C-alpha cells in the first residue's frame, strides 16, 4: 500500500501513544522537580541569612554594637542618624526578601542566648512549621 505525499502525517493512534509517553514522563519527573525546587528555596534563604549575618558582624566591628531593633537590617545599607562609626553600606544591594517574598526579621537580642537573630518564617510565612514551612535563622 503506497501513500500519496498529500496524505502523509501521523495517525490518531501514533498521536495518542506520544501523548501517553509524555504524560508518563511528566508524572515521574514532575514531583521530583518540585521537591528540588523547595530544597533550593531553603538553601537560598540559608545563604542570604549567612550573608546578612556577616554584614551585621561588620557593622558591629565598625560601630561597636549591633543594629538596634528599630534600625533593623536597614542599618546595613543606610547610615542610621547619629551613628558615627558607620562605614557602610555593608551590602552591595538593598536587603533582599526571602525566597518566598517576605522580609527577613531582625531581633536584638535573639532567642536562645544569641546576641541577634535574623529570621525567615519559611514558605508559610507563619512562626513554626516543618519542612519548607519551618522557620530559618542564623
């Protein structure tokens, strides 16, 4: 049986088989991809908290104290009024948002005997949680 060049193309059965194969691939690869996306957001948040902690440490070396709660992390990019030892900015860019779009929280003194604490509330944006929803801090 010869085909006419004008009738060449895929049959309905061939298209259905291709769609089933694509569906199976998405079903297997998709969940693994989204699981790794959550891990990368947590890793990004930890890296940003570490960078902010180093900037706070440099601020302390220059001024002799940590930023006050009312100054917060903004003291890393803009000199607080009346701060004589400030030699910043301590960050190249503005203080970033966490990977979930929320601002990092700064507390001085921090919890558990820490001198200060930089906190991300995780994916859910609420205190506590587990997994990707867990709070992250320095």
